[in-house]
C-alpha cells in the first residue's frame, strides 16, 4: 500500500506539472483570443510583393490604419536552421513608417513624441521553421538578431557591446495568405527595439 500511495502522489504531481511545462514552451502572440497577454505583437497585412535584383521586397501595413513598413529579404537561398547575416531589412516609407514606430512604442509601453523611423534597420536572420527558399509558396518563421557588431562593421565601436543596441525578435512570414507577424522574443528587448528603429 505504501508504494501504491507513493505512485499515486507522483502521478498527481506529474499531471499538475506537465501542462505548466508545455505552456512555458509554447510562444504565442496576442493576436487571437487564446493568446498570452505577456507579449505584445503586431500582425501586418502584405499589400505588395516585388522581386528586385533577386531581393524580395514586401510592403506591409497595419489593418485599418495608415501605418506601413517595407521589409526586404536580401537573400532566401538558405535552409531551415541556418543563419543569413545582414539579410532582413526594415526600411522606412516616411510618415506611414513613423506612425508604425509610434504605435510600436506605445504598444511596448515606452511612447515617445515626434518619432521618426530610421531609414534602414538591417538584421541577421535564422530560419526556425519552413524553407526560406520557398518563402513565396509557404510560411516561414524566422528569428531576427540585431547587433551593432553585425550591422555596423565599419564603426570604430564595432567591437563594443551595447545592451541597448542588441535585440532578438520573431518574424513569422506567410506570404500565400498575405500575413506577417512581428512577435516578441523577450520583453527586455523592447527598449532596444524602439531605440534602434528610431532615427537619432
């Protein structure tokens, strides 16, 4: 009986712990009703796709707003679980992108006035799921990295590490359904994201 009691206790603990572990491993955004409130993500609609000099140029907008941003994939010739340095570019479209940045800063709880988006923000990408070579035919999930050392190799301070100039973010691309999601990796990167995207 003693051993049966111990086994029952262990089973009860496992039943309680497993759902918690599974929940902690899943990263969802808050764009649907069952998403976690711990993260603030943005879902965009793809309005236009062009291929220019082997680069995929995407115009994405926030639904029912004037907010927009240009996203450029300089290279998609790499596979799943592979890096591509300085590959993904967020490019300003002027006022629509300034409004996008303002909305992002408010969503992150660090609003600023008179914000202007930087002309270009270049990031290294890592393909988490899907095949970048088939990005126009099927969804691809990326993790993006911004590091001053990666993106400004000519800078005199290129070898210095600045915490406020490093961040990671998820970019979920579903071109067949004309959807793009910018999803948080960690709330601690919010300040860095706003800082890097803001024109100084």
